[in-house]
């Protein structure tokens, strides 16, 4: 049985939303118990992701509305507006605040408590985030295969911001949890809070980088970016082969 792209997108969003809601609660409790700034950064990161999933779900729902007199071509571009808000939220809540917390931890180092609680939470987070990323990756590979392009090309040209956002978010989730786990172990082994603080800053910078990329992509889509040239050529050929069409003198597509 085939899965419609929109249905698969909703499944990816809801899977990530459920995983992130559970992970954010666990990470928050562990951050309080351990005093680890890296775990606090991961908590903020996951909270930002949870809010993003809500915005992406709204984007999918609103973009599906049927055309009406005020929007005769439909509401599809609403996806880009809500996805842009999600990227801004990731930058502010996940990125900027995490960097700030990392700088604070450098100035005022904190002791590490209940080490094993933090390790257990991060291992569970790695498993859940890994599964969520797997769901998003499968959807991207399926869509890339249907278009005859690589996943990298699809990420660069896709007009569906939900799948791209989910995949990049989940990738950073896995990387961030792994970095936080390493920082926690180094803090315990060396007795120094420096790895914890530096990792917090790195997590914040990674989130900021992804947020900027997503913001730029949604700005391009909101400003009516043209479709890739190979699709224009296919469309021109398709129209030109229709009965009664002698030639396609000009074709513009967004």
C-alpha cells in the first residue's frame, strides 16, 4: 500500500512530537538533578523542537484548506509561513539561550550530581531521537526515489518545508544528545565543568546554524522561487506534447 506524501509528513510530525514531548520532560528533570548545563541546553533544544512540531502540524492542516474566493489557488504557501516561525523559534529558544547558558557555565562552573540519571536519560533520548530520525529519513528517501534525485538534492530543492525541517531537527537531536552524553562523561572523569560548558555552546551554535538554513530556505519559498530547471523542461515537454499545442514560447513556474 502506498502512502500519500502529505499523510507521511503528518506521521513524521506526530511521531517527532510525541517523542520530543516525552524526551523534554525527562531531560528537564535530569538537568535539575545533575546540574549539567549541556543537559539544560538539550532540554531547551527539545522544548524548541516540540514547539516546532506543533507549528509544522498547523502548517500541514492550514495548507490543506480548499481554494475559496479569497485564495483561488489554495492555501499551500501557508506551510512556509509556519515553518519560518518554527525556524525562528529554534534559533531563539534552542540556539541563543543555549549559548547564553554555556557562557554562564564557563563563568560560574557547576558541580555534577546524580551522574547516572543523566546518562540514562540521554541514552533513552538517543534511542527515541534515532527512531524519529529514521521515520523522517524513510520519508525523504521515498520522495527522493520518486523524483529520481538524491536525498541531498531533495533537501536543497524540496518545496515541502515539513519533511526537511523534521529531518534536520532529528539529525541535530541525535548529535546533540551524543555530545551531551560525552560532556557528562568527561565532567565525571576529569572533574572539570569545562567540557560541559563548551558542549552547551556547541549545541547552541549547531541549532543556530540549522535555524539560519531553514529560515533562508523558507524565505526563498515565500518569495516565489522558481522550480529547478529540469522540472521546467519536463513541464514544457509535457505541455508541448498535448493535442493542439504547436509550441511553448514561454514558461515560468514557481
